[in-house]
C-alpha cells in the first residue's frame, strides 16, 4: 500500500532511498528528503506491507501538464525481485489515473519494464 511520506517517517525514507546508487552520499540524501518535505510538487510515497515499509517511490507532479515523473524507485534488497517496484508504479498510476506517468533518465528503463 502506498503511503504519503510524512516528516515522522524521515529515517525510514532515508534508509530506503539510500539503496539507490545516486543517493549514497549522506548530504545528497538529506537534500533529497528536504526537497520532498518542502516542495509541494515533489511527492514521496513509501510502500507498506504488513507492518514494514519496504519501498519508496518519489515523483514530480506537474498539474499543468497532467504528468507524473518518477524520480526515485527503491526497494529494500531483501524484498527485491518480488514485483514490489512494479506494484508501486501500478498503485501510483491508479492514484494519478488522469496523469501520464513518465520516467526520468534514472527511472525510464525500469518504468518501461512495468508497462
């Protein structure tokens, strides 16, 4: 289930995003979390199964263009290869059903595998 990121989930979100290669640097990771916290066009969702947060998906929402750009997709390594990333993309598509969902240079290949 997709849950919108809240400040109280910061440590969990940072842990999940740290699994992505571009977010290995702590300062970069802190900047990314700050961006998701303060910019209303940047939205981070966490994926919850049972009691655990096991994934994160971050998007840029362009209401004028009716477009969602996936910026980050991350799944806890112990839950990879179970279709969690694809489930997050599908849930995102349902949540923003009137929007076009696109990837950026980091997520485009993954997104094309989900369609």
